[in-house]
């Protein structure tokens, strides 16, 4: 079984990694960590390639990458190493696109049997204006989706 784990580096990330560790160990699953860098102008309807998923082979500075991309790269590798120390097979990947489209495309690419992501627990007004990545993934996914709640009430 392959688990696609979407990481956004929010306060819920550690809980997502903890649940991933439990699931991957129980299912003997391979983990694909994914962070999505969304277009900087989401108001404009810019079409990007949803198939652009870049594997990150080593935790080192990427030539030509922005400071944010390098920081993200290093943080992903730190999370991957935490899972590796528990005997879990894991790889880290970056995608550049709308979050929902990138997660769905990566799930197809990695033949994910399950998608794991966190929910921030924003209110109804936020979802009305902005929408929800977890809701979008649930609507479009062809495999089960595990949502790790933020714990907010």
C-alpha cells in the first residue's frame, strides 16, 4: 500500500506525521510526502501543469531554488527522516499547482491507496470565501482520504 501524505507545515503537521507513522507501520505502507507550492496569484485563473511533481533526493540546497523552496525542501527531508527512523520507506516531493489538483495528480502518480492530510478547522465564512483543500480532495479522490483534525473547536 502507498500512502500520499500532504504536508503544509502548519501547526497540524506534527499530528499528521504521527498518524502517518501509525498507519504506515500498521499497513507496511510506503509513504510519499508531498508539499504543494500554489501559484502566487490565486485570484487569477492561471492554468498550471498538475503533473509537475518533483522528487527531492537529498536534503541539500537546490541550485536555482528560492529561499522558500530550499527551506521547504529541508523541512520535508527532516519529516521524512523522522519516519525513516521508525523503519518506514518514505520519499519527499514538491509540486507546483493548485493544492487540490496537485494532491489528486500525485495520488494517481504514486498509486496511493490512501491520502492523509490535515484540516485546519477554519469556520464556515472562511470556507465560503476560500474553500477547503481537504473538502476538495475528498470530492475528487478515488481512494480513501484520512483527515487529521486540528483539534480546534
